């Protein structure tokens, strides 16, 4: 393990730059920092979701594993050229997607974000995952990014959508459906 932080502030970022894991310095608003910063935000949103009482154990276990992998993914983005996310992790997300989706009825309408505290928090995490994916593609237009990273974020946002459905059904009995025919 690298250096442990014993002093939290360093003053090195006061000039608008930040250090990457390889020791180089980049602007704090660079595409790379935006990408791994959004992954960090996503991980924090999952932490909020997991702090809500009543999250089913299977969801808890899946998302705790995802949190570790998101930390790895952020590390991969923080160290140019470093690889931590593998195709097997993408496959595991697909397996979880299939497992959680199996018991759900087919969708015929769009779902509004909500359905209870945990479902709403999961929808928020899903939206952040989509933003992280967009930030990743911005980075990928300028610098090489491993294909597994974009696949991982794409599958993760799908998984979070399915888990939000599971949570809404647990908390409320059903999802909140968009009513396209409502009076405007």
C-alpha cells in the first residue's frame, strides 16, 4: 500500500491542479479528474443507499461489492495506463442483472424516479452512473481508456435501474409509472 495520509491538507492544489496516482499534475477540471470524481460521487451515492434501513441482504451484498469495484475503477482512472477492471467484473454485473430482473414483471411504461427512500436513492445513483459514463467517454476521446471500464459503468447503470425496481416493489408494492396521458 502507498503512503498513508497523516496530514489531510497539502496546499498543493491551491493552484487549481491535482496529483494523479502516477505523480503527474493535471488541472482539477480535466476530463480525467471529472471522470474519476464522478465515479467517487457514484460510490458515495451507493453509500447513502446502503445506509437506508431495510435494503435486502442480496442487494446489500451486490452493492457493497460494486463499491469496492468502483474504488478500483476510480484508481484505474487516476493512474493513466493502469488496469484493474476486467471483463469478469462486467460479466458478474450481467449475471446480477439477470438474477434481479428475473422476478420483475416486464415494463410497459416508463418509471419515474422514486418509490420509497431506497428506490429513490438507487435511481439517483443510476443517474450518477450515467453521468460517470458520459464523463468517461469525454476522457476516452482524448486519452486511451480500457473498454472494460465503459462496459462496467454501462452495465452498472442498468443494474441500478433493475435494483431500483426491486426496491420500489419492496417499499411500495410497485414502481411509480410515468402517466403520459395525464392532463397537462
